[in-house]
């Protein structure tokens, strides 16, 4: 039986590098994982595909709602905006808007973390089921991305804070201050970006190298 998902997944991951159409890649990859789960009867693959679709839909919904609310509340920040009776409704509505955005971001972050974890597990599982080393390498690179990101965030914060303190003390000359700040947070981001790029490339190779055979039974749990 031809495994359509090997091409669907490979093409989906390739589209992540193409601007303006890369949003389609999320759906293609999600469908590929769901089809792979149906073919191998591996629930982890199906769960990953469903989570990807949910995360994509949640992201689009939150972005649309956020822009709609910003468009609605933007006049309140302008001088001369007429406050409602009592002068309290405007700030209350603005506070509700901010809390709503924060809650939505927390939910989105939780979905993203859950998807990333299951993505790693699914890659290792696919490597075992298909005896495919590229899936395993993709899994290890995803772990490296998470570790490098966890290291990069504190480094960026510390570097920027140090640069600000040194600038305030006058020990950093103004003409080199922008370059110092730029360099302090660009190199950690560059490492994360390179690892993410490699992880995606190995996922492309992994999908395209799935053998064209009959469905493989998953190993006993």
C-alpha cells in the first residue's frame, strides 16, 4: 500500500521554508502524522497530528481576536476620547482585554509545549517503527532546540541587563552600545535557529525515506 503521508509530510516540512505559504505546512504535516497513525495504529502519531491542528486553529483564533480587540480599544488611548458615565467602564474594559490576552497566551504556550513534547516522542517512535535513523536524529535535534532555547533566554536577559547597567554607568561608549546589545542576543538566537533548521531538514529526509511497503505493525507496548 502506497504511503501517501510520506510525501505529504515531506512536502509539508519543505513548505515551512517558503514565505506566504508556510502556514499551509502546519496542516499538511498534521494530516501526514494522522495518516501515519492510522497506518501504523500508533496513537502517538494521531495525537501529534490532532494537537498540531488544534494549535494552528488556536493561534489563528487568538490573533484574529487580539487584532479585533485592539482595533476596538485603540480609540480609548487617544486624547479626547469620551469616557463613559462615571469614567470607569473604559479602564475596566481595557483591563479585561489585557487579562484575556494573557490567559490566551498561557493557553497557547501550554498547547505549544505539549505539541513539542509529543513531537519529540513521535519522532523517536517513528524511528523505531520504520527503523529510520533520520527520525531519531530529528528527535535529538528537537531536544537540542529546547535545551538551547532554555539556555538562550536567560543569556539574552542577562546580556541586555548587563549592557543597560554598563551603559548607565558610562563604561560603554554610546557608539558601540548598539552593536554590543545586538551581538549579545543574536548569537543565542542564531544557535536556536540553526538547530531548528537542521531538525526540520532531517524531518524532511525522514518522511521521504519511509519505505513503500505494507503497513508495519507497531512493536508491543
